[in-house]
C-alpha cells in the first residue's frame, strides 16, 4: 500500500469545504468573540436574558460601551433582543451559539490549567 492511496484528490477536499458565505459568517462570529468584554457578555447571555443595566453591573464596563458591544454582537447574529415594556432583554441566539461560547471557555480552561483536552 502506498501513501498516495490514502490521499483524497483536491476536488474531493474542495467539496468538503464550507461555502464562502459560511466561512464569512463564521469568521465574523469568531471575530466578535475575540474581544474580552464581548466574550464575557456572551457568557452571561448564554445563561439567560439580561438587560443592559445588569450587564453593565456584571462586567464593570460603561453603559455606552456595553450598548455598542451588544449592537455588534447582534449584527453578527450572536445575540437577540426582546422588548419588555421599556426594557430591552438580550440573550444568546440559539443552542449553536451557546455551545460555541461554552466550548471556547472549556478549551481556554484546559489550556490555562494544563488539563488534557477531550477527544
């Protein structure tokens, strides 16, 4: 048996790649999570709905900055908002987003502690 027998052709590999639009959406989402404040916000929003005042208090960042971060997260499709009277309640958008944030947190914890990852 030769090594070339186990190698997929370029055409086969290309068919398994995500579409350009999916890559663009994924990189936009990951770019949004690459900011510490936004990642902290997403950790909180993955647990449930919160208004801006609660998020400001929890992350210790000025209200205008939190509002701007939430707007960016919303544009990236990571956050949804629901009105309750005069309050806007934010939450992470769906299970995929919540799991993404959870997995990133767990991977980071393993890296920091040196604990081996899961296969």
